[in-house]
C-alpha cells in the first residue's frame, strides 16, 4: 500500500498521470469502517486536492484524484475529476473508463 501512495505522490510531483492498482491483500482495519488502504488513499486525495487548489489547471492531479476516488468507491467524485481532467486535455485509458462505468452503473 505504501508503494501505491508513493506512486501517487511521484505522479503528482513529476506531472505523470499514472497510477498503479492497489495490491491484492487483506485490508487491515484502522478504525470502525476504515481500512489502512482507505486511510492512505484519503491522504493521497488530500494531496491532490491541495495541488488542484494551488493550480486548478493541473490535469494530472485531477487524473490521479479520479483514480483514488474510484478505489474508495466514490464514483460520483471520480466521474467529476475524469470530466475535468479530460476538459484540460488529458485522456484516461479505455480500460479505466469501462471499469468506472461498470462500477457506477453508467
């Protein structure tokens, strides 16, 4: 999981718009209803949100935040960031869009 957050942060600092899937491992519960993975993804979302606040036209931050929202199953916010990133000229791979469509029922 630490590698997931590291990859997110590296993508943010390098302007790269890639993200690795979460490793398949049993989640460890942090507090009621929250796992270690969820807590780390939410921390990454905060990092991307601050980057967007500093630079509202940073498509890579929207891209990575959309992927992070997808992983915590907040599909509405993921779609919002997908649309924003694409309006800034960044394209998502078709596989991710299909996964998001399926997961969100769209």
